[in-house]
C-alpha cells in the first residue's frame, strides 16, 4: 500500500503549495488548502504532517482539527476578502448575474464561517464568549463534540447495554 501513502503525500504537497500561493495572492484561499493538506499528509507522511503543524499555519490547523474553530481575526479577514472580491467583480464590469451569483455564494460561505466557534487567540475570551474551556467541551454553534471517552471529554466511554 505504499502507493496510497505516496498518493496522499503528493496530494498533500500540492494542496500545501496551493495554500502557500493563497497566502500571497489576496483572492485565493489559504485555509481550506492547508486544512486539506494536513488531512492528506496525516495519511501519507506523518513527518511532513508534523512539520506542517509546527509551521506558521499550525495553530489555526490545530484549532480546526480539535474544535472546528476559527480565530476571530481570520473570520474577519476572510469576510473582508469575500466582500472585496465581489466589489472587484462589480467594478471590473462583470455581468450582473455573475456578481449576484458570486455575492450569494460568498454570503452563504460567510454565514457558515461566522457560525463556526471562535478559537482563542491568546488574549482570553473572544467576543463570541467562548474561551478555551467552552471550546474543549464542544459547545458552540456548529462545534464538534469530542468522542465519548476522548481526552477532552473527561469521562470514560459508556458501556454498551444490550
């Protein structure tokens, strides 16, 4: 099954490369490519996955993996970039139907993003009221609940009853 590890590693490297391009190009996303790269590299190359998790993108990736959370600053930047892309499309003279379609799709994405739990950014509680203890308990709109018996749950897995 070495070919599968190679496939996952190759795909992870391509996605990480696209994420790096997105870090310097204002209208290309970074986060989704890095999240997908981390998932692929975890399956293909634990060493490269560990390196990605130690990189500049590591804290945001760990927030996402552990809690499905996004830092408030990143939410604001993403929403600003989406608004800017709609404004640029309109200013560039794109057809009205295309601008309306783009605005609708990006509004849906922004709504989803803003409903994600807010990850702490090292300054204590965020405006959304979720500090680290709430995030680790899995609370919050759209938050991911920890598995029963997992390290974040603080309890053992329930025994199956028949």
